[in-house]
C-alpha cells in the first residue's frame, strides 16, 4: 500500500495493469505538480471513490503560450510525494518531458468552439496543448474516472467535449474549488505572489461574487452585470483584468441575456502573475 | 461462437468487456464495408492472432472530401456479414452515422507532416477525418491489435504516428495488398469500374512496377524514375494521374535521391473512379 513513483510510461502502465488484474477500479488525477489543498480535495475524492489512484505530475510545455510562465512554474516533487502518500495515493506518475515527448509531436487534439473565448483567446494554443496531453495521459493510465477542478472550468468543458466526441470510456468528476478564507482560489501560481499582491488578488473573487449577487437578485443583462463587476475590480488599481465573461456552463459561449444557469469567469494580472477563477450563478425564477 | 452484429456503441463495448473478462486478446479490423478479398486477408490474419475479433463497418462521412464519392460508396451489409461469419469474426460493429456522431463533432485529431503530400494534398480534410474516426473506434473497442492494409500506406503512416504520439496502447499490424491476377489492387471502389475501365486501371500497377524495376536496377534519381513511370501511364490515355510520388516509407515526405527503402505511391482517375496503390522498392546496395 506504499506510494510508488513511476518515472516512465512503461512503469505507469505496469502498475495500472497489475491493479486491473486485482479487479480494482482506476482513477487518475492529472496535475502539473506544486500540489496545494485544492489538489488534495481532488485526490481525497479520487481515493474515496476508486480502488487505485494515479496522480500525474507533469508540467506540459505544449500548453504554455508564455515561456516565462513555463520556466517559472513552481516545482516541489518531495512535498508533492508527501501529500500524495498521506492521502493514500497508489502511484505518482512524474515523467520527464523527453519521456512524454521523445520527439516533437505531430499529432494534436483540437476542440473547437468551447476553446474560443476567454483562455483560448488570451492563451493561443493552450487548449490544444491541454487536450493533447490529457489524451496521452488517458491512454497511458486508461482510467475509469478522471478528476478535475472546477477552478479550470473552461479546461473541464474542453476535456468533457473531447471525451464525449472521441468516445473515451472515462467518467469525468468535477470537484469544487477550494478557497482561502479571503476567497482567493487555491492555485500553484499563488506561490509567486508577494504579501501585498496576495491582498490585491482577492479582487478576482470579490468581482465574481458581486456579479453572482447581481444575477441572483434578478439582473438579466450581462452587460449590466459585467459593469458592476468592473466597478469592484476598479477598486484595486494594482490589478488588471484580461476578461470577465458570463458564459454558458456547457459550451462556454458568452451570454448576453441571462435566463438560466451561467458561469462567470475572470482572468487578472497581479504584478507578473496571471490568475483565473470562476463561479456559477443561477437567476431566481420569474 | 456465432457472429454478433452490434449496432450501438454500448453493444460493442459490452461484447468487448465480456471477451476481456474471459481473458481474450482483442483485435479490431476497421473498414468501410463492401468487403473484398483484401479485407478478408486482414480478417484472417486478425482471427489467427487474436482471441476475439471485431470488424467495424462504417462509411465515415468526415473523411470524404467529395460528396459524390460518399453517396456512391458501395454498401452490402449481408455480404459483409457472410464474409465475416465464414472467417470466424466474433462481432461486426456497424453503427449508424447518428450513433457515431450524435451531434457535430467539435473535436478533431490532426497529424501534421505525414498528411501533407499525396492524399493529403488531393483530399483536403481526409486524414483529419480518418484520424478522428480511428481514435473513436479505438476508444470504443479498446483493442490490443488493429489491422490495416498496406494499400492505404499513407493512412497507415498517419495512424502509426497518431498511435505513437498519443500513446495508444495498441499494436498496429500491416497486411500486404491483395491483387487480382492483372495486378489491380483489391478495392471497394473497383465495383464502380466498367469492364473497359477495369482493363485501363491496370495502368496504375504497371506504372508502379516499372518505377520499382528502375529503382532496383540502380537508378537513384526520383525524377528519372517518375519520368519512366509517366511513360507507362501515357500508354493509357483513358487514365489520368493525380500524383506519382517516391516517398520515405515512415514520414511520407517526397524523396529526390533514392538511397534506401522507399514507397512509390500513385493515384489515378479512371472515368469517375479514383484509385490509389503503392509498392515498396529497395535499391540494390552498391
């Protein structure tokens, strides 16, 4: 029952094959490492629901549109292993870039429409990289269930569409965002924030919460809701917003008139750090 | 041991799951139906090597760049079932278009480079459709082995690259082309040829054979080899060639100086019917 570290695809496959032989159901929690309590929530859920849990740690160069963001992405393998071991994870799969991409990939998985607004617009190529590496990880681990955080709502919508369209036989499990008491969503990138920046970063959640409040109090115009959220963001001049959108929760297209459940999503820059977050909102009937 | 016909993805998955439980290895032979003795060779090989064989019959609209070619593609389900039953196939999976594409797919699998020359140039979108539907069929059947014919050499190179790049855990088996005594390669599209067209269509194989002979007698210039093959094709004025290329057998890029094994590939039009074929050639050492 000890945690094993698999560095190669062959090792990971052998671990999973042995678990299958024992009749265990397989879960995967794909991460980029630098695990925090948000990841811990995914892992705990996976361990509660599956007989065998694989956590993948891989900072995928293909999904970074910004070389500085990639090279500065936090790493802490020993802390990640400790967190996984404490939660009862069976295997951590932490391959090198060469193991995952022994040569430049000529194959890409593209999802259209869902990928167009928000992160797709501000991070060209990001979702192609995400869909491609998640397809690879799904083929390596061949899990029954895969766990993703609600914080990356558009990523989850992209993966859900890929799984449906390509008939992957995998159940996707969405786990709610974990937040600090200030409301700041857990994120590996929070490690890069100074103390002052961490104070300013709460603007993100405060703007989303204001938008949700306005929608739930009956406002149907997305333009009005967004203007109110923008006022909140304007109280934090140290923060600049890339986008704040009100979108369909399934296909992520921006909505003008709010008549049903929506997702409110926002990206901000605090100093050099880019943060994203989102909340769901449902207008009161009638 | 009787042949079962699965019309839905759920039925196909249930058949394969039951075979897995019995410890059988799974083979898939993806086809567009209208089975001929070339397909029979794939099926016989699959049945000899695997405990459980699934033949898929699906005319995939996504891979047709020509609507007329799609609507005229031959169908004969009962004859296909008879051929499969005689060979000992376990399951024929013959889904409807609605079953495979319940809504327009937003997800595509693209392979670059390998797809650029030849069929990729003359059939825009063809290989995207092929890669996407093969990924779907692989996810539905989850086979250990998949069987493809050497006649569609570029298709096989595309699928091989997709399998490698995306870490599919599937062994690809390439089966040699089956030919009529005239040399004409077996193809479902041969059904559309008139008697006269069938005579003219031998130009394709004769040109490829001439190119191979010239290479094996020591000619290293692809331009010279192609000119000799063009002379053969010119003897058949009823036939027009789309391309005749000498390419690297792995990544399909056109070669100018022949120093190792190559593939010679050609596409022709005979009346309204488009036919492709290819042969391997290896220059004599020294």
